[in-house]
């Protein structure tokens, strides 16, 4: 079977990464987006978001001549496999998933499909979406039922997206026919040749895999943070507790790190949309625990602010705070639902003079929250600070020497919102160190 020609609809984080990496793997790819500015940047070799390694892959893809960017969806028509990679944000005023962009992408693409081809959803959607879209695309496409729909959920981790695309730990193919399965295997042939496991399943299961995985991870994170609240009540140490649990091979240590909790554009909105959809189909009680998972996670932000206030006698008015971090996680410039910015904004609202530094997310933070103050480095924002608050676990924050930092701050106080600093080392250097769940 010859290599299929590919189109990628949507060039946000998922779509741009997928299009670039598939071209690097040897496929002819046309990437489509309705945003001319985004297309212009990508075509010029500029990745419009921060992702380590992706600019280098984009340069390779463009140099190969196999990757094109366009705003004209008609140019996607000759492709054999069309990947739909548009965003599915949380619906304003609701926990439901907003399918506006998915529906628009399929509605725009379908009238150009006049021969047998495969449309593949990669976006994270509520279960049942694929069945509805199958009917929609076959109704609108001139080729009718010769157009099939499949689902291939993505499992990208921000900061590791290139590796996760080129060397995934598994591929999930939700298909309705052997032909669709064969087309997907042809579209991922170089990856399958590496021995990557494939799970072939139905459309509904493929839709559920991503939200089920994210819900499991969110539950694990919130569990250890709930234990931190218990530790605070009894004077125990949640880090030692987590380290002990991690040695149990039934549990493991991944995602068992206490701290400020999760954020970003996936876990928060995915667990809310999953719970919402479960209620719609009459099984809300089965995943009702996800509401508490979300609530525990949200509480971490307020409790971190309370920890800072407690360190400073209960009042933040006029206090100079150095906030280290704005992105929801390191190696990313994503500030969606970022706990770091939420904490910084709350302290600002309580009268503190907050200055923020982040290695990658500063420009996004400045656009979203121009009322906050920013600095050029970790030491810059810490100058004359009454307290330093570590909110995103960037390597450069973890590696700062406490003695060097002591030379610029007004008071040696630090709140480790991510449990990444060596408490004994900082205390030995004369610092008052605090972290949630630790004495």
C-alpha cells in the first residue's frame, strides 16, 4: 500500500505538532487553519507557541518540501487521510465540552470530499461525538458513505510533544471497518515499524480513552494533595508519605507529587466535560468522584495563598512577593487554568506587590493579565522581596543557590508550591521554608 497523503485541520498545539512530525516521517502533508497569522508564521518556519524541539522539526519539514500550510480547506481535498486536530475548550458558563470548532472543521471539509477517504478525529471529545460526526460528514460529502470516520486520540504531554508524536507509548485506532484500520496503519507505518503497540477498538471506546486517562491522572494528583491536607492537620509530612507510597509497585511514584495541583488546557476541562457527559447519558453517579477531584485541586491554590499569608502574619497588604512561574507546568508557555497565575492574581488582589517571572510564559501572561507586574529573571523579581513563592517547577528555579538568592531579597522566606526544593538545604542556609503538607 502506498503512503497516503495527509491533511491536518487545525494548526494549534496538537495540529501543528502532528503535521510537522508526520512530514518529518516522510508523508506529504497539507495543514489548514482559519487563522492567517498562524499559517503565515508556520510557513515562515516560526512555531507560534513554546515547545522544545519543535522549531527544529519544522525547519526539517519545510526543507523537505513535504509540508504546506494554507487557509484554503479545499487544498486538503486530495488527501487520503484527514486528521481533525482543532481545539475542544470548556464551554463558557458550563462544564460541557465546546464542540464548535470540531463541527465547523468537519462541516467545512466534507463538501470537498468527492472520493473514498478517511476522516480521523484526534481532538478530545465527549463520547458519542464520532457517531454524530459520521452521519454529518457522510450527509455533506459528495462521496457519501465512501467517506469513513475514525478516532485516534492524542496523548501529548506539553514539553514532550515531539517525542510523544514520534515515539508514542501506544496508538489507539477507533474504527468501523477493516479498511479504516488499514488506512490508519498506513498513515502511521514508520511509527508501527518501531513496535509501537496498537489498540484497535470501536469509536466510542477510542473517544473515552483520553478522558479516562486524564481523569485517572487527575485523581492520583488530587489524592496526594488530599493527603497533604490530612498531614497539615496532624503535623505529618506529605513528602515522606508520598515517597513511601511511591515504593509500593502497585501505586508507583508518577503523578504522586504533592503541591499546587494541576492546570493547563487538558486535565481540568477534560474531567469536567467527562463528568458532565456522564450525567447526560445517565451514569453521572459512576464518576461523581471527579467533582471532588476537581474541588481538591482548586483548593490547593487558596491554601497556598493562606500559607504565604500565615508566613507573613496574616496580612499581604504592601508585602513584596516574588512569584516564580506563570505557566501551568515547566517546558511550556501555556497559561490556561495555570495555578501559578491564579495564586499570583489572588495575592495581588489582597494588596501584595507581586512580581512574576517565567522562562517561557511571560508574554502570554502579560497579554492575559496586564494588571500584574513582571520581571526579567528569577533574581530580578526577588530583589527586595519579603517572600519568594515557587509556583512552576522550572529547572532554573530548582537550581538557584539559596545563598545567592539571599543576597537580593529583603527577607529569607520561601514557599515551595511544588515540593521541588531541598528543605533541609534551604533551612541550613538560613531560610524560613514552607510547603503545603509539611511541618
